[in-house]
C-alpha cells in the first residue's frame, strides 16, 4: 500500500501536468485574492481575514482536484497495469485508499504555498496579528475536509473508464452537483422533506460552517462518510463483474444502510467546536432555548442578495450561518428563501414588492457599485420577513449609527444578528402582549406629545393611558408604567399606589424635568429663567436609589439652534449656532439596553446621581453627556447671548455626567413602617420589599416628546428625535424602545445585544503605500516556490537515477 502511495506521489511530482494544475490554482487564487477587484479581493475588503480564500477555494478545487485524480485509475486501465495491481496481495479497499491518500497529500502540497496569504494578512493587520488565528486554522481544516470529498469523487470517476479527459470532466461534474447542484434544486418549490434531503447531500450546506472555523459533528460525519462511500463505490466498479455477485451486492446494501443510520443519527447530536477567538458562531443558551420552543414551522424571506460590497457580504454570510445554526436547535423547521427584488423581471411586480417592504418596515440603504456603464446606485434591503402561524415580523439587520464608520456599523450589525433573529422568534411565539401604560393626571405629556413613541410601541405592546386610581385598582394588568413629563405635585396617595405597584414587581420609566424653563419667553426675547421644579417625587426616587439634581447641563457636543444674526433693522438672516443647552447624550456602549445606539437629542436636561446603601440594587448609568460638559445650578438665567459670548472652553471640564440610570434588584418601600391609614390604605397591606424588578430614571422629560403642530384641523405629529436644523433623526426612539424591551425582558434576550466581536481590519495606510509589493509577493512567490521545488525535485530525482 505504501509503495503504491509513494508511486502516485512521485508520478505526479515528476509530470508537467501536475505542476501545471497547481500553477493554475496558485495563479488564479493569487490574482482573485490580491489583484482583481471584486468579492474575493482581500485588500479591497478592508478586513484582516482569509475568508475570501475559503469562499474561492471550492470553485478552484472543482478544477484542481479532478486534474490531480484523473489519471489515478484511468492511466492504469489505459496502460494495462490495472491487472497487475489487482493481482497484488492487497485488498481492493487498501488499493483505493492508497490512491486517495496520495490525492490528499497532493492537495495539501497545493495548499502549502497559500500559507503566504496567511502571513501577509497577519502582518497587514491593524494592529499586526489582528487575524483570527483559530478561525483561520479551523477553516483550513474545513477546506481539507472539502478536498476529501472532491478527491474521493475524483478517484471514483477515474475508475469508471480509461480516458483521463472523460475522468476529469466526470469528476468535475459530479463534484459540482454535490457542491451546489442539490442546493439549486432544493431552492425551488419542492416538498419540504425532499428539500431537506437534498440540502443534506449538498457539500456547501456542510462546508458553510467549516469554512468559518466551526467544526460540527454532523458536518464531520458527512465529509468522512461521503468520502468513504465514494471510495467503497470505487472498489465495486474496479473489478468487472463484482456487482453481479450476490455477496458483494448484499454487502453494499448493508454498508449503505449502515451509512444512512450513521448519517441520520448524527443529526440528533448537536456538538460544535467554535475555533474562533471570540466564539462568534456559538449560540447563547437563551437562543438555543427559544429556538427549541418554536411551536410550528418558520419561514424566513431574506432580501440581502445580489452584487454586494465586502461588508454587506460579510453581514449576509453571518445571517445565513446564524439561521442554519438556529435551525439545528429548533424542533420545527426554519425554511429560508432568498429574494433579490431586482431579479424580478416585471417592473410593476418589482416596484410593488419594494413598496411592500417599505410598508412592512424593512429599511433600505443605497448601494453604489461599478458596472461597465459606470457607477450606478440602487436600493438594497438588508432585512428579512419572518413568518410563523399567520404572524409576521420585519427584521432589519443593518445598523446605521452616523457616529461610526461603515466598517464599524457592519461589525455592530454582525454582532446583533443573533439578537435580531432570536427576538423575532420570541415575538412570534408570544401569545399575549404586555401592557405599557402612560400615567396621566399630574400634567404629564398628552397623547399627541408622545404619539410617535406610542405608535411605535403599539406593534409589540398594548398601550394604555391610565390614572393612579386605575393603577391602584388593576395593577396586575399593567407590566410597565411610563411617567412622562409631569409638572404638577404628586399627592401621597398617588405616590403610595405607584410604590406598591413597584413592590409587586411593576416596572417604571421615570422621565422627569427637575428644572422648569419657559421656552416661549426665550423665543420672544433673548433671556428666560430656569427654576427648580419640585413635584414631590424626590424622596420616593431617593428611596429607590436615585437623586435628581436641580441644575441644567451644558455640553460642547450639542445640537444647533437657528437665530437671527442680522443687525437691528436689517433683513433677517438666520444662521445655525451651537446651543449648549441641547446636549447630544451618549448611550452607554457597555450595556445591552443602550449598546450601539445613536446619540439622543435633548433640551434643557438635568443630571442624576445614584444614592442609597441598599446592596440589593444594581445601578447602571445608561445615558450621559460627552466628556466636555458643565453644570449650571438653578435658579439661573438662560440667554441667547451665549451664542455670541459662549462660556470659556475650560469650564466644560466634567466628563460623562449621568442623565439616565437603570436600577435593578429588590427595592425598599418608601412607606415602610409608616402609617398609611391617612391615605385610605391599611398598614397591614403594605409591602415593604419588592419582588425583583427594574426601573429607569431619566432627568429629561422632553426626550420622549415629539413636536406637535396644533395649527391645523388636526394635530400634525413630527417624528420623535427629529432635528430640523441638522435635518436628521437622532436615537431617541430607538433608545426608549430598547428601554421598554429591556424592562419587559425576563429571559435575558436583550443580553444578546452585548455580544462583542473584535473588528479585525487591515492597515489601510500600509496597504496604500505598499499595495503593489504585497500583490506581487502573493502572486509570484507561491509560483516561484512551486517552480523551485519542481526543478530541485526533478534534478535530484534524475541525478539519483543516473547514479543508480
């Protein structure tokens, strides 16, 4: 067996065709990965990864592997040496195995020069070594598994006839059918069971995870099992008349059935080794649990398709991978359909679909790409519609934080894919909506001032407006209470009802203005005054661990205001100027509630402090100023003269002043050991300690309020967080929606938003200065290595035979 193995290696290394095949493989891979623009170009992608190699290699192997294996048995048959082989004291399987192992060694030989790609990306990383080493070696391992099936198919094809060209074409055709052919058929409208069977036979379905550094037991069994079956099939066709023997046919049936049992059995064992450094392809326990609880089949229509830039391709692959992993944990099937709106030939149907996606909440983004006619721009839809049991949820995967670059937004989008999918599954499984109630009766914002936010909530929650009396009578009916912008005093009986609601596990969002300012006076002149505004909630919030401060905050990072800067009597000239009283608040990027969100637009905001010695409470600042802020104690004047005479820059010397705080845990009642009979309640009914619950306290009420135009027949509502000067929408709505989702999350799904993936980038400066060097290095050096090896090998071999 070893002598046959060695003979095949020597024959390949001694032939020009073998070197030509490897030469073509190295040349094409080098050009596509380092020179030609497109999906596979590593420098243009900007990422320190070898993913393009592992996406390109299966296509190149469709030509390389058949070129290596086409002569294994075909040449033996053509030259008549097959009879000599078959008469050797060697079993047929060992004979075939020797050829197979020789093919694998030769494939490995073709891969060795590509290690230069790894070293290049390693040194081009920013910083050096940014490449995920574990994922890369795992991907090489997956590529080796892929080659095993290709080589086994090639060995089988070469055993059927004595023509090398026919063997090459047959091996290439069969490999393509197994790589993508079955998947193409499965993507058509066929019964689900047949679709799953065809997908299971598809090499690409199993290579997807392996190409990213994830070793899956099911995939490993598939690769090894399919390679074995092709090698065993080769032993059956190697000897004429073998299949006519009842003994061999019986054995073939038994082996086939045993393979099917092993294949089927492996699907019931979920065991994966994620070799990536940050475990990016491992599901959180809550994700596995929610996937396992899916009660009926789920269909996902995914719209991110077509010609995409590298970042969007990365996001697309992440979504497909996560869906596949979730499907492996789900008791019910998750069916995926990929739709590219621009592949719909009928213009009216295409436009109707695009309009439908808009209406359902799929947010498009403009994508520019080069064509033969120049640069064109089109809309793409990086989202999906997920359906189950007659219900539908729209999911947007692409995050667009204007404070970050495109690469960082893509990375944040990739980080949140698992959350978006699992959260959608949780929504579809939910049989009852939670109730969010806006408190009224103390001068809180009316329904029009909070209408935009309330409308956004209504898709996932039952939204109500209630009084404290209703809250006291039906507290169990309300899951979350929002106290938005009260400007009248809270009486003790109202405070007691809210307190006991919290003691029973109720969650509250407090949006309070500690300082009152008359903006109408400011708009009519140049000056107004800010006064402390006590609505009798200070002691209650203090008991819960938070203190509101009677002050206004100024921030260098702020929105702009438009003022008339023309001289008196001249034509009005309105120009924008920074308005320090309108800070753009920074969400905490280290907490799942506020991670990866845009800045929040505010006006006349105050600060909060965390207090209390209650060790059962955890407090987290979720919203703060920039590093360049200052406090202005009230009472104080607020003047437009600040535009012309801004405070000295050195006065803005406080960093990240807290404005919003999340408090979680077990709260103590404000009315502990107090007589409450005077409020009409019984002391025996007072709960002194709460069930574990949460609340959010924000020292700015206007954050939740949208602008309203009352001049028409019906109020005109402006989008929450809209800044008319900057003509953009800030992150108010998304921040507040996340706040409600977090308070309502009892399973920890929101924690998935805290997943962090290291952004592994190439050094753009180094690439710009030395791009040509790295291109020539990675294209020419592997070929030069091959040439030097070939010359030396054949020189040493020739010299040895001459001496002998």
